[in-house]
């Protein structure tokens, strides 16, 4: 690990200012991803700005009936919050499906959103990786790419985003509150993460000094009909091969609204809103409509030889997610998701 300077911010404004004036700085909260990357010499920041004591740990209702969640709320606190479990169960399930209990206790909401890919080549400084070293190439293209993207990739990067929480937030149409040099702004969750294109090292739409301060959940949480289904190599502490966050609003037996996001398949949580629109008005229990929806989504996949199995896996996972979301049974904790 390289030498670095460390300072503690006492306010959001000070954190942004320090990042602006410091060269090659990084914000540090739980550190569950950043510290690992520093130990592996994947990231070598010259300065760390400790934001762990900023007043961003509240979960509070919004005027329109949603929830505002501070960026420093721990993953565990968020997953076990009674309001989240009751009104946004797929979010609680997604969080509990990720990492270990110890890591969830330390990890924060903001850090989860900004965690970096677990691509093997990104973590190995001896290999070529455009995300780690722009212009060096992508060893995963013709290498071991079983865990990599089947949607939205480019010739420069086929890495996937590792978060479970982000998949649920994408399906819920959350919004992101950000503080930066130009003041505060809010952006749709879909706009936070970028596809790799020619610049895979630019992973989000945020300016370097921007600080996520909160996530806002809308009033619609799909409490009655939702699920988070994670397919992985082992039940505990494994990243998704494919995951599905699905929420349905059903009235008079028909689908009136839905959110469906896939994880483990793209550089960001993957949504196909055109396919979603085709389900509006369909009978909720129409299994043929569910299958058509899944077929429409996976028809746009572009896999590599090592991960072509993900296409059929994603199709089946989507269909299974409909079964789970519509099943007349109590909400399940994420630990009960199938491996």
C-alpha cells in the first residue's frame, strides 16, 4: 500500500472542498471496497477524506410518502429497518443477499453504489485492463469471462457491476442526491452508472469531487408483489451470475406498473423499459406474457464464449422471479434465495 495523507471532513461542504483542492483524493467511509483495492495496489490515492462522521445516517419519510436514506446508513441498518422491510421488501432481500454480515455492518449505502467491479483482471495489476489503466486493453475479452457482461459491453470492457443493492434500487426507480462544487442536485438512479463505451474508467455520471448524500425511494415499493432472486455459485458471500429484482403493481388481476432490473449481466443494473411497457395491462398470471418478456430481454444479449450460458440463465431467472413475486407466500429473506 502506498503512502497517503488523511483528513476528516466535518461537513458535506468541507468534504467537497477538500476533494476539489486535493490531487487524487478519495472519500472514505466504511472502506470495505476501497481499502481492499489499496492493499492490492489497484488504487493508489494520494489522499483520503474521512466522511464517516458526517450527519448522513438518517432514514426519514419524504413529503410525498417515500423514504430518504442517508448515504452513511450501513447496509445492515437499511436491510433491517422496519419501514424498508415492510414497504420495499425486495431492497431488504437484495442487501441481505450480498457479502457477509460483518461486511454489511461496516459498508455504507453510498459506498455500495460506488463500489468497483470484481473483474479478475481489474484486480490484477499485471494484466491489461482499460478500467484500471485506460488504453491498456481488456484481457477479459479473450480470457476467463464467465462472470462478465452479456448486455451493454464494448470492445474496451466487459466487466459487470457487483452490487445487489443497486439492482433493487434500479427496479424501484430510486433517485440519487449529490453534493458538488455547483451545489446540490438530484438524478435518476438509471443515470448514475455509465456503460463502458470507450471510457470504462469513467464508471458514473458524477464529477470526481461529488459526494452522494442520500438515496430517495418513491412511494411505490411493490410491497405486495416483489422479489430479489440471486443465482450464484454458492449460497454464501458470492457475487451474482445473474440476479433479478422484480416489482409488480397489480390491480384487478392486471399489471399496472412494474420495475425489473438484472444484476451480474452488465456494467450497471440492466433495465429494458421497452420490454416492461409491453407488459402493462397484461394479466398478472399470464405465464406466456412472462416468458415473452424474458425472451424480449435476452434477445438483445451479446455474450462471450465463456458466459453464453448466462443468456438462458437470465431468461429462466426472470420467469422464476415472476413466479416468486406473485406467489401467495410471506416475503422471504435473501438468505433463502436459491444458489
